[in-house]
């Protein structure tokens, strides 16, 4: 992305994934960036001591679906992420033990639902009702 200044803390971003997307930076009193907003999401630095994911979530990590365009579940900074379209990692927010909300963006108001066998082992997932 190329950022073009549109004010002291506002920029327009254009490139492969966005055209004239607005990025707005929030500053602390010291002038240090504390967060920024883009694509209807607020981004903040991750604490240096992020909590580990719950043990049950570890079993969800892996690749689901066809080899040419899988949904890939990974863990980072104490959270689960779902890579879709072989492009972006979308942060997942737990709703129940097996249902996770996708973050705003391409999948606004959509969910990942892990399918478990009788022993509680994941064998698949439903991504956005597909």
C-alpha cells in the first residue's frame, strides 16, 4: 500500500488491496502512535506478554478444505487467526467453544464453526456458512 497524507494523522491508502482507504492514526500526548483505524478496524500494539491460547484451541490449528485454497487456522499473540483466499489472516473472536466471529472486513458478521467428532477432535470447519 502507498499512504498519501490527508492531514496530520489521516492518510489515504491505495495499492493492490485498497483504493483510497482511510487510515487514521491516534497519538499519545508524547506524539507516539497508540493505534490506528483502517478498514473499519482499530489496530493496537500487542502486549509483550500476550496470554497463551486455551489448550482446546490448539487442536483447531491446521489446514481445512481443498489444497488449492484452504482455510488455514493459526495462532499468534494469544489469538486464533483464519487465513482465507490465501491472502489475509483474519483474527477470530470466540463466541462459544466451537464458534468464532470473523473480524470486520471481507467477512463482516460471519463465523467460523469447528466441526468435532464424538471424541471432540476437529475434522472440519464451516466458514461463512459454506
